[in-house]
């Protein structure tokens, strides 16, 4: 079973046991985190696609660490003009181990809800006549 979740403006394909690196989140190492913005869910046979999110599905994980990525050097210069500018950047990240991808069943299916509402609708029609 795998899911596509959205966090930090990006989308990630996850399944149980994966370790993903996402944009920095405000959580400490060891804490549990729940992703409720599930865009797609697949169990190998069926695929549920959300509009925009799949209802009653979530992905839980544990924060492994917060850290910084490798340094990226930004070097600007203009030839023959004595202009040089060096700048570095390290992007902060949160590493998460995916514990569980869960798809809870909807409490009532549309067909069952229609069947339950049918007697009430008939009674309402009878009283209005």
C-alpha cells in the first residue's frame, strides 16, 4: 500500500518503512506526526484519488531528525569589474520514518445512505400531500 502526501508545498510517494526528507517542520525528534493531506491512496488493486484530498485517510510517521542539507555555494562575479560575491546556503529539513498508511472505511456508503433516507423521504411526501 502506498500513498501520495502533500507537505511543505511538495508531494511525496510514501509507503510503510520509508524514510523521507521534507521541508523543516516545527516538531522535535522522536515525536509522532500525522499527514492528513493524502492526494492518492493505492493498495495494489484499487486506487483512490482525492479531489483534492482523499477523505478518511492519513499517514503517520515518527520524526527521526531535524538537520541541514549540504552546503550550496552561490558565487557571483563580473569579469574585469572587480565584483565578486560568495554566499553559502544550507536548507533545513526534517527526516521522517513512515510508520503507517491507513485508509479508514467511510462510515456509510452512498448506497446505504440513500436506502436509509428513502423511507424518510417517502414519509415527508405523504405528509405534504
